C-alpha cells in the first residue's frame, strides 16, 4: 500500500486501510443497516439483518443481503426499485455489526469490547468505554493491530497531544479487532498487588507498526512495544 513502511511486516502481510476494510466488508446476520434513498426519503429504512440473511423492504419485500458488500447491496436495491423510482440513488451504511468490534483495556471506566463505527478513532473508543480514569497515562497509550497474516504489531499513540490539541493526527482511526491499551500513569498512586493483577498485563513483545495516521499508515517506524 502506498506510503507504508513494511520493514517489520512480512511480504504479503501488509496492513489494509480502514477504507479498504469497510469497503470490502460483507454484510452478516445481526448487522444494523441504514438504507436511504436520495430523492425518496419515504422509502428510508433502519433494518437489522435477520438470521436467514434477509431484510424486509417496502414494496419489494424480502431482500437477500448476507454476503454482499454495502456497494453491492446499493446496486441490488437500485435495480429492485428501478421500476418504482426513476433514480433510486440508494445509500447503504452499516450502523452496527456484532462482528465489528474493538477492545479497550487498562485504565478506562469500562474495559472491554466496543462496537466499531466507521471512522471511529482511539479517543472515541475510549470515550465509549467510560473515558480514561484519573490514573491513566495518556502519553503511553498504545494500539495493537494484527496484519493480514495475523501477526500482532504495536504502536504508541500520544493521546496526551490530542487532549492538549497539539496533534490531532495521533487520534488514529481503528480497524476491526484493534486493541487500545491505556496504561497507568508513571505518577499514579501505587495500588495493591490484587488490584494490579486485575489490570491488562502485557505478556509478549510485538513487532513495531509504522507510524499511523487517521485512515492510513504512513511515515516513520517506532521501537517495539513490550507486551
């Protein structure tokens, strides 16, 4: 991919961009879809894909959507509504998907999984997890992401610069299954061993990711992050 340093990534295992991930996503049962018609809002629908892989739409009835990308479904709906509407101009957006989640661990209000919205950034995922605690180290947040071959890579993200409005590019866009880890601040009060053991405990070393920017990877490399 243009602008990507692959020094720490095996050939053929390069990272996909967020744009590519969402563009190539295949609709699954349980997905919540926002379907709109540009000039005919009376046909707009918010629907959930049923277990059989279908949705129900006005006039045309059941529509098979499982396995299609949003763009493919738009083309299918444009064809189905072609006799009813002169120019349907359908837009399909995935509002929520059970399979599209990221994980926020460490010093946040509610660690765990967060439904991934298109364009969601690290700060937005942290906010959805209850925000950083008073003991969080915003300057040492790091992102764990697997490449196309499943190898995990780590990159430090300076969210303190985002909070101080000095560098919004540090607020990276997330991909499915990303892990955002918010460690304790170096100046946070010490906690008991029992409390410490309940926090996210890195256990293996990750290879470095290239420096990341919203919606893409570009620029410089960084040192390995011990997990």
